[in-house]
C-alpha cells in the first residue's frame, strides 16, 4: 500500500465557483470592467481588464483583501475559472495576474488613461451600477424601501494622503460613507476623517433616489441614520424631495428636561419590577436656532439597572403611520443590522 500526499493543484476556495455562477447571472465582472478604459498595447497584454476586475472582486469576497495575496492566488485552479481564458497568451504566465499587474489596475486614474497610467476609469459609470443591480434584483416595485446611511473607520497603517487621527476611533483612518437598502450596498464613498461623517450625504442620496425613482416612481423612500446625520440641510432636503426620514437626535439638557416626568415614571416602574423599564413620549420640537421648523420627536425615557438612559429620534413620519414605540423599537433600532455589515 502506498499513501501519497501530493494532491497536485488543489484549492481551499471552492466558494469561487458560487461567485462564478453569480457573476454569470448578473454580469458583474463585465459590467464593472466596462467602466474602465484600457490603453495598454494588446500585443503585450496578457490579462484583460475584465479578468483583473473579476480576480480582484472575487479575492475580496473570499477574504483576500491584500493585493500581495494574488502572487499565490494567481495559481489557484478554481480562481482561474474566473478568467476569460484558461490559456494565457504566454507559456510562462499564470492564468491570473500577480500583485504588480493588479496594483496598476488599482492605481488607475479617473478619466482617460495617461502616459504612465494606461488604465483609466469612469467614476460616473461605476457609482450607478450598485443601484442598477439592486433594482434589477426585484421583479416588481416594492411599496416602501428604507435606505440606511452610516460611516465607519477605515484604519490606515502608513502615511497615506489626507490621513487624519480620529478621536472616536482612536486611530489614523479614512471615514467612508455607506448607503445600504437591507443587504444591498447602494453606495460606498471614500472620505477623509477630518470632516463630518455626514459630509456628501445629500449628493449621494439625491443621486440614488433619482435613479430609483426613474424605475420605481411610486415607491415610498425612508432615510434612516444615527444622530451624526441629523442635520438641518439633510432633513430639509428630504422634506423638499418627498423622502421620509428617521434620524437619531443627540440628547441635551433641554430635551432631558422635556421628558423628566416620563423618566421619573420609568424609574418608579424599574424600582418596582427590578428590571429596565421604558416609557415613550411623542411631541413636536425645534432647536433654538439650527432647525428651520418644528419637527416630530419621539423620546425613549428608559431607566435601567444603572440609571437613566434617555434616547431621542426625529422623524417626518406621521403618528398615524408609525406610533411612537414601534417607530423607535421596530423601525429605528433595525438600523443596527446595517452596522453589522460595515463593521
């Protein structure tokens, strides 16, 4: 009996087969590749832009975020199925590209290629693609959709351009803005962390809403985000654009004074039950100078085992459509699912 441990060319990433079938269904690699302009000499080009894009997307999906990983992955027999051809133009080349070629793709410039950057990309073509894929995944227009906005840290480990130390995340980082609808990513915009998390939100949301309404003109759209996006400009845009919103509202002394009786009621209930209790209040509210109008605020007057825990949200949704408690617990708190996707 002979036991052999030389299995030949094998892989631990069989999930790439599923990605291949997914790509065939929606044409993702071709559609993203179509957003690039390739001015390399065809007779000297081994790997097409479509192969490079597919290789990079699949690598990230499989957990290989670093370009360096592809010096090994380029020889993976299953990942090779993602390429346009299983036979490279040159005998000494692998079917997939190595880190240097992929790095040139990632360093491509916006607009037309240049002398030193032979691959260019059209940002205006890439951004709407996410929304197109989202809309195409539905057989018919939904009655209502909820768009989640949030920003998170993207830590930096070198001296990248416009690096900035963010006090909240306690590191040098970028602060990209994300827009999700359920599990579907609609926008991912890189931003520096020296500006507010909501910077650029209106432009992104306006683009997405306009694109969705071209296909679904009657759909009701609700914007949902934490208190970092509770800005007069964004709320006013929503009100002028027939977009509803529910945003977290940072607490302050005036708001806490407004619900003091409710907090006392929750405190007495918690003392009697021995567990956390909450009471909801619904009222019209305005800041002293930053808001242009009075808006509906829902307060959660909660008393936990360690004391008061008041929370507030502001919304354009009418009370007859959403009562205070389900508005907070069922609609607003559901935004936590989006945070699971970006952290």
